[in-house]
C-alpha cells in the first residue's frame, strides 16, 4: 500500500451546512491539483501575455481558470462517487485499441509537462548561480530533485501536501514581491480582468490568448484530481456523505485555484506594466547602464521586446535591481519543483489505470524523467537558452492538443447514470460541456493551422496533414461515445462497453482503494 492510499483518518459524521473542521479534513487534493496551474509553462505564458498584450488578456486568464475549475469539479466528483479515477474508468469503458491510444496521448501530455518542469528548474538554477552552472548542468540536477520528493513521500501524504503548500507560498511571496516592486496600475488590472475586450489586438495577441487556454487547462490534471480525492475515506453507500465530500472538495478547489489565479495575475501584471511596448534597444540601454552581464542577450534594434522565463528574469534585474532577478529565479525554481511530484503521481495513476500495470513510484519516476531529460539535455548542450525556452511554447501547444483526450472522457463518464447514479450531469452541464469541447477542438485546429503555416516544406505539410487526420479521427470516435452518453442513444451501434453496477458497488463498499 503506497503512502498516497493511506486512510486520512475518520471524517466527521455529523452533517451541517458548513464546517471548517470538515473542510480541513478534505483539504489537500485541490492544492496539489492547483500546482499544474503554476508550472513553468504557465508562468511563461503569463509573462508573454503581459509583454505582448498588456493587461488586455487578463479576462481570458480568468475565464480559462473558471473553466478549469468546472472541469476539476467533474474530475473530483467522478473519483468521489465511483471510487475509481478517470484512467480506471477509461480502462473499463473503452475497447483495447482506443484505450491504448488514449493512454499514449495522456502519457505524451505528462512527459511534455515534465519537460517544462525540467526547463524551468534548469533556467532558475542557471540564474541563481549567475551562469556558473550551465543549462545542461541544471537539467542534470533535476534528476536528483525528483528522488528527494520520493524520500519526502515516505513520511506521509499530509506532510507532502504541506510541503507543496510551502512551495506555493514561496511562489506567492516571490511573484508578489515583483508585483509590489513594479507597482502596476490597479485600475488597469481590474479593467483587464473584468472587461472582456481586446482593442487593437492582432495576430500575436490572438495567438497569445489561445495559448493561455492551453497553458492553464492541463489534460493530465483531470486524471490526477480524480485519483487524489480517493485519499479521503468516504462511505459511498451514503448519498449524504458523498454529497458532502463533493461539496468540500469543490470549496477547496475554489480556494486553491483562486490562489493560483492571483499568482498568475501577479506575473501578467508585472510584465504588462513594466515591459509592454518596450523595444530591444530600450532594454539594451537600461541593461548597459546598470552594468548587467546580460546586456548582449538582446539584439540592438527597435523591434518589440520578446521575453521568456529566462529573459524575463534578466529584464527584471536590469530595471529593478539584482534582487528582482534572484527572487524571480526562486519563484521559477519553486514552480518547477512543485510540478515535479504531481507529474509523477499523474503518470503512476494513468499507467496503473489504463494498463492495470503496477509499477513502483521509483520506476515510474525514472522512466518519465529519463524520457523528458534526453531531448531537453540535447537542446541545452547543443543550442542556446533561446531554443530551450522556445520549447516551452511548443509544449504548451502540445498540452492544448491533448486536452480533448481528458475533456471528452470526463464529460462522457460523469454524464452516464450507470456510472454516477444520482450524481450524473444534468442537462445544463451536458450542454455546457459539449460546447466547451467544441471550443477546445476549434482552438486546437487554430494552433495546428498557425504552426503548419510556418513549416515551409512540402514533406512537413504532408506529415502534418496525416497526423491531423489521425488526430481528428480519434477525437471523432471519443466524441461519438460522448454523444451517446449525453443522450443520443440512436448513435449507439451496440459496441459501447458500459461499466456494470456490480463493479461500482464493489468499489463503493471499500470507501477507498487499498
């Protein structure tokens, strides 16, 4: 029995409108889940949003976070009601071939997320060491940090949750420090957050708006959250207890994602206030005057400043002093480190659920981190920091492309009464979920068109076309299954495999999975 699956003590039995004691008993899974909203890929998307569009896209960030919250609600409800996490339900619902393809897609998303964590940590280590530790050295150091978390894991889930809470606090303090130092206009922050407009926005701003969605809503997070909620003991034969568990997990998720949203707003606002509309020439002049060793990082021209998590720290150091640079690096390091273990958990749950394959967490970490480190290390050794940080943009696109492989299954299974019983999605949730899936798929196609347009080679166009057809075909299959679950039974040709009530009853009697 792994530490994750330990019983977290008896939850209070008395039912009331609200109890802080109960909320504390359920607190933990939501904050672990919220870490995916604060990984280095998100931070890079935030700073680019501020530098490219100012405060204009804050409402997109707010909307994406709210959508993410609603999706996490569905994931948590699936785990609480059924006693099964999303990967386990997929294993029981889909035939073998689609199940294996779905597993590969989710694994691809997890590995992509792990690569972002490696990149962020390596850049932070390089900045903190004033370049003494090269990027490739930082990449190698990230191998060791994973095993440190495995060591912490042995001390119990509650202690691990507390440690991640500590890392989130570090991010709040470091990025909050940058916010206070830069002093962005509060009226502009509120206007950008609550007035949905983007006057004067062109292709770069539109692409950045689309990129925010891919960075904020992480596909593997649905699988993670549906599994994390199983760490709390719930009597699934008691509807009132299940209802209370759903309520408190949702409240905790609201609090956790509110904290992550505020931290993301800090980053967007800092770069919107200080660097929106700045040119490379202006930055070079300031960096030269402050004797920054990084002045040569920027070309001496009048083109608009382009930033990433590395250049972002450098520019902060030039304008606001070395303290701003080092505190920024500490925040990035915390973002990378906090995301490491959640990726490990996600990978383990996904592999065990889809393949019914039991691996030790150590073996799972070695596999995932090895696959993530090899391409990252090659880029770090043979290319420069610009190429390394550029991988983050590609990986955000990759995450967005994998979204249907989490959204469609979670909407499908939470809409099935044989699975969710009285807790199945109502008509409103089904319609809203279906519209959301269509919007996400449309965004993905926009991403594909934008990137394919820049390939510039016939062979690459052909490969992109073949991959796109295969991708759309599989999404269509999942969508077909989803439509059947949403009530369009006339589409069912008799091949849909339903979860038996007996299986769900067996899990429910356990209350938790041993």
